[in-house]
């Protein structure tokens, strides 16, 4: 990637791989934390880096546009200037406290994908609870497949290994089983899951303030932010339609755009694309990396996004990724729906 940048090769490749533009995915925006154990740090960027990113996108002549405009450009002829759309997942509190001042200063549009249980104080940010308990304990235990499992978490490496294992396991559980598992852990290790989740999330007053800004779009990410692949068909459909209805009722505006919770290839399937269309969403975004092509070559209900987060800090690398050279163009075929 360094060679592609300094040689200028990415600029040549962009002509064939750049498509119409890109959708960037962010989650948390907050100052750096010095704690040694931060397994969720990859979800974060700093306000300073967000500021640099927006400035760079402007220098690189990207059109910073709304999701409504993304849908329009994805089905029309390509334009000379490519677009970038800024998206934020999860409805985190730091979007309004840390990110919004930067975004407002630059006067750029963005969209927030909201799981509606969280501003109601009912959502469960289990990944944050898991991080907190592992950070402070030297050993934890829980029941997995009806057997008591014990994990040593004394060293930094043990903490990361345990977090990765338990996160991967919890991601496979149906919502009732996941809720039972995290509540059992929180009870054992005195973690206030409800308070932790409320503190990390925006409430409806925060969202109303943002929704009053014409540059802000509110989208939906179901009610409880459960991986759709872990739900029965009717339950997945209910999560999608209810999330939309709750947000529309609370904010008194139409909610036209959707994000698949977690968004990777394990968390949603082809049937959920059909559900998003039937629910009346104009678009649905994933976390599968890629570029958005023009002329309708990219399915509006399976849009790719490029995540820019705490694992990366180089604007040079971002520039290469945004050229599309790392993501070969996908042309629609009979068997290819993304």
C-alpha cells in the first residue's frame, strides 16, 4: 500500500476500480485512553483524526454527500468527482459530544444508524460489559454449553484471548441466550449493564437535537442490534420494521435507510436484503468493504462500507483504500447479489 501511494499507482487504478464513490463507517469518536486493555479500541477514532479525515477528503476533491444522494448516484452515470458518505453506527453518546462539533465545523452531512432500544435505556452493550469485567478480574467463569468454563485473565495477553473467544461465542447466540449469558456474568462480577449501556448511548433528547440539523440523517439499525442471522425470519423482520417505526414515531420524520447490525458476512443473509426492501428502506449498508459503483451495479440494499477505525491511522493508507484498488469491482450476475 505504501508503494501504491508513493508511486502514484493508486491514481491509475482508480480509473477502473474507483466506482462512483465510497461509504465510510465510523462508530466511536473520543480522545485516546491510556488503559492497557482496550479490546474495543478498534471501534474508535479520535476527534482530531476525524477532523484530519474530513479535511483530506475535501483536498482530494471527494463530494461529501447524504445517503439519499448516494442512492441517486449509485444508479446514474458516474461523475468526474467521486463521493464519500460519512456514517456512524450504534448511536454512541460521543457522536454528539465529540464528533458532532467537528462535523458541524466542516458543514458536512452524515448519517447515524440507530438501534432504538438504546436511547430508551433498554439496549444492552454487552461488548462494553465484557471489556470492563475482563479488565478488572484475574479470572472469570461462566456456563458454556451447560459446562462451567474458567478463563485466566491475569495478563494482558490472557485478557485479549478471553475477550476474543467470548465475543466470538456470544455473537453466535440467539438474543435470549446472549442476554442470559451477559446478565449471568454481570451478576457474578458486579457490572451494572444497564447503567453502562445508558452512559454509552445517546438518548432521545440528544437525537432530537441532531435531527433538527438538515445535514444529519437518522437511519435505523433494528431495535436491539441483534445479528439478524441469529434470528428466525419473522423475528428478524420484526426487528427491522419495529426499529424503523420507533425511530419515526420518536423523531417525527421518515427513516429511509438501514444498517445491518454488525454487518459482516456472518450477521446477515440474502433473505434480509429482501426484508429491507419490503420494510420500505431505500438503502441498507453492510460492513463488507468495497466501493459503490454507478449505473446500478451495486445493490442499494447490500451497500459496502470502508471502516476507518482505531486499527488504522494513516491518511496515506486511507487514500489508497478509497481508490478502490483493494476491492475489485463486482458486476451483477445471476448468482451474484452483492
